[in-house]
């Protein structure tokens, strides 16, 4: 994994293998842009990737998208960090709620 730091944004190059539905390992490459917005304890990430065979073709586009990723502002919320308050969880095949705050309990 390689990384380069540009101000508040961090770019990471990653290589990994994913399992296909047939349980075969598929080598993949990705670029990750990570930003911790000012005034927030959370990090927001943008991930763009593809199979190793397609990487040379899509890499310039992925890097351009990752480099342009920005967060203009954040604001406080009174919504509790619970899986049932986040559409990305259970209804979309995400995490099942465990305990009082499943978002923090998985880390």
C-alpha cells in the first residue's frame, strides 16, 4: 500500500484479492481518497478500483476522480449513530444491528 498526503486529503494505492461468486481469487487494484473534514472525528473515503487486468485502462480516470474528491463543509447532527438510522445498513444488505451502537461496535 502506497500513500501520499495532500493537505487534509490522503491518497492510498491498494492491491488486494476479492473472492468471486465461484470462490476464485480475483486480483484487484484501487485508489482510495480519505478526508477527515474539519471539525469531525470521522473520515470519509472515496474508493475507485478494478481488476488488475483492466487497471491500466481505468487508472487515469480513477486517479482523476480521487484527486477531485472534496468535502466543502460538514455540520453537526442530533441523529444517533445507530444502524437503524442509516439507510446503508440492514435494508441494503449491510450490517445487522448489535448492541446500542453497531457502527462503533464493529471496530
